[in-house]
C-alpha cells in the first residue's frame, strides 16, 4: 500500500459499539425490547432467522491495525436464550472504549499542537 509521510490518516469506526458494560447487562430471559434497549438495533438482521441478532464493531486507528468485535444473540420464545462472541459477561475489559478514547486524545493533542504552532508562526 502506498503511503505518504506526514499525511494524516483518519480513524475509522464501523458498526455497533459493543462495550463490556453492555454485555454485563445481558441476562438470559430478557425480552427483545430489553435487549434492544441495552444493545441498540442489530447491525445485521437475519431475514431467514429472526431469533439471531449479530452485532459487529470495527475500529481502525489511522496509523494502526484494525480491531473487530462480534457478538451474536440468540432468542427462544422471544426471550434471550444465550449469546456468544468476543466478550463475556462479568469482564472489565473496555478495549474498544480505550482505543477510541486514546485516538480522540491523540487527535485533540495534535490539533492543540498545530494551533500553538500557527500562533507562534504569526
């Protein structure tokens, strides 16, 4: 891939943000409405299987590799039966949040540095 030195590369976020706090709130027996309140609308509705909701989130910082998280929820009799994916309930890992926060902090610092430099150049 062709790369130019000094060119700013934007951060790319796609899909549904999935945080550990959201996963920790999921419980078997929750209704679809309760799950939708916690997780939001599923990114990939399966028209052939309405009892499965898939959530996918991908984040690529401009200068680093892309990370992706997936979570699949399965319903039975309109209640959450189980779920599987990259995150488990009870954890405290918010790596996506940490990545987004770090990228935002870096962007803010770069903007501040550029503003200070332009003031000094005047």
